[in-house]
C-alpha cells in the first residue's frame, strides 16, 4: 500500500533530519526491544476525511537520545522526565503532520489531537507490534511506528 511507503519515507526523514539520528530498518518484533526497560507510546489521533491514529513505541534510551538531540543537550546534561515526554510527544506530532500531508496532500485537512505519551506494559507493546507498521534502529535504539484508520467516512 502506498501509504506504508510514505510512512516509511516520512519516518526516515523525521528521524534523520529532525531528530538527527542514524536510522536502519529492522524486523518488527518485540525481540528488538529490551525486556528490562519500560515501554512508552506516543499517540496522535486525527480526523478529517477519515479518523485514525499514529502510534510510536519506544523505550527510555531512545527518548533520552531524542531529547538530547532536539534540545541540543550534551550527554552530561540532566534531562528530566518531562523533557523526555515532551520530545517524544513532539516527534509524534511531527511524524503525524508530515505523514498525513505526504500521503493525502496539502489540500486534505485533518484535525490532530495533541499527542499523549504513556507508559504501557510489555503485553500491550506486543499487541501493538502485531499490527502492521515499521520498526527502526535509531542511533541503535529500537522504535516502532504504525498508523491505522479507525473509521472512514463515506
């Protein structure tokens, strides 16, 4: 499906250019993640010509690298949990906006709900990973992204 190709292109662009990370594609699997680390999701719901959501799954090491990169912080700088969540939330917002524009055009309007970030259990992470999506290693940290349509208007 063309939108999966577009999502992949947008994810690479955002991770490489906006988040300043080296990106490699990898297998979409729970095995890519560290079982000892908690899981976090950043979700953006959107509505327009259809309703859907974009969800990003990651763990704290990814979120820390992301926050350091977007804040211009050094590895020695203290990054608080709020900054981790804010950077992860903003990444979800940037990916969503760029994806919807690239996939459906500038003339199709969508309303995006502010991203929410929450910690989730590993079992929920496994369910999320069973959906169609993509998985990347961004600066060696796994991250999974999926977009799904919940309701299409006729």
